[in-house]
C-alpha cells in the first residue's frame, strides 16, 4: 500500500460492523480500489503531493501569459520557462482557489512564458498538487526517528488509521498497519469476565486516550471515556473474547505504526520525539462514498458477484440505488471540468 485511502480500515470496519482481524487484508484491498475509482471518476486526487509537472509552451491563441493546468494546484514552489525562473505570476481563480486551474503572468512584471529550441516541455511547475490539504491533529511521536524506521511509536492510536496519510515535519507517510505497544500503565484492580463491568481502574488514566482500542491479555476494549484513573469501556470489542483479568495486567494499545516513508513526493527525514503528527482529511462526502463503495464491493465478493448478498433469511438483493445517488452527489460537487487547453 503506497497510496493513502480516503477512509481508514478502522472507519470501514465500524461502518460495516466487521469484527476481528480476518477481514483486514480484504478491507484494505477494497478501500484502495474504491479510493482510486473515486479519483478516476472525479479526475481529482484528494490529498497533497509534491510534484514537478512539465508543459508545452502555451498555445498561440492564449498568448504567452496564461498556462492551463492538467491537475489541481495548491501551491507553487518553483515556476520556470525555457530554463528561466518566473517570479511575477498569479494563481487563478483568485477568488475561490485553491485549488488553482491556471497560472497567469502578472502583466505589470514584464515576464512571459518562453519557448526554447522547441515548444515542447518548456514550462515546469514544481509545487504541491491535489484538491485539498486539510489536516487534523493526530497526536505526536513517542520516540525519536532517524529517518529510516518503518515502525513509529505514537502517543494516541485513536487518531490515526490504516490507510491514512500522515504529515510529520516536511515528510508525509502512509500508514499500512498498526501493532500493539504498552501504554505504560496497568489495571489496578481485578476485572471480572462480565459485560456489565465497564469501569476499569488503571494505575494512570492519562496514559490511555479516549477512543483507543486497548488490549488487556487477549481481550480488546473500546475506551469510551477516561475519568481520572478509571477507563469507561465496552468489553469484548472487535471480535475478542470476554475474559477475567487480574490486577497488574499491562494495558496495550496499537500505537506502533508501520509506515511507507517519503510518500506523496516528500523525502524521508529525521524527527524528534514529541514531533506533532497531522492526518490528511479528505472531503467528508468523498470518505462516505469510498466506504459505501468498499462495503458494496466486499459484499459482492463474498456473494460470488451474484445479485443477492447474505445467506438464508438475511439474503437480500443488492440494488445499489443509494450508492448510485452518492456517486452522483460526489461527481456534482467534485468532478473536475475540462477547461482551457486541458
């Protein structure tokens, strides 16, 4: 998985009410397929990527002052024409970009796009490309990183999911898996194998974050709140088995992230312990569509691509009316129209 998905594995499991780890690989696959399908249908990518794109010298009917782009541009780092850097330009449309669909030379500056020996590939635009660059805070690194590690310890597992694109310093990384790491605390009293036992005393409440799925022995528990040194939980979470636990048992959380380094055109770099992590946030409707497409695809796979999904009394015809409506809404809002020379 070298590309991020527009919904995490965890979000899909919650939406589809999938428990356990048996389906994880299949869910990752359908999320990748659904995310790339949305990109193809909208002609857009909903995460930022650092790239250099080259263009022919602008067509004569538009003059040497306007360059139409073949993708969404968020930010320019360098603009050159025939090897000469251009400094005076505007990113358009000014009133409702980014993203921008064209670059126009500032006519007051005296510069223009130039042609070299030929008109081919004379303009180079280095910058950040993509429809949006919205992010949410996602905790911090719990260890120093030398720039080569592919397993990073973090402070809060509830804020990052498998498939997410995260941002640390100038580097972007794709999360491909999560593994258990001790939270540094233990349960402070025996806990019975009883679904009604939802208050868990721990040695240090602040060591655990609300929303994390913690593991004690072999049972997973969803932390719905933290009150002092007590965790309010849902027992036997994510397909695990309800069990009794004795005081002193270690509380684990999936805080070790397996990552692809230097993603989205960035370069792997060193990071200090405590470095802030941000998570890419695609438009909500795009995430909704990716989850819906992934659920439909997985249901079809399990039914052998028949018209009906489910078994016995739970069998039903998969018509996809709501899914088609959701696709239409996404296209209406996000389809990139072809403009200018694009």
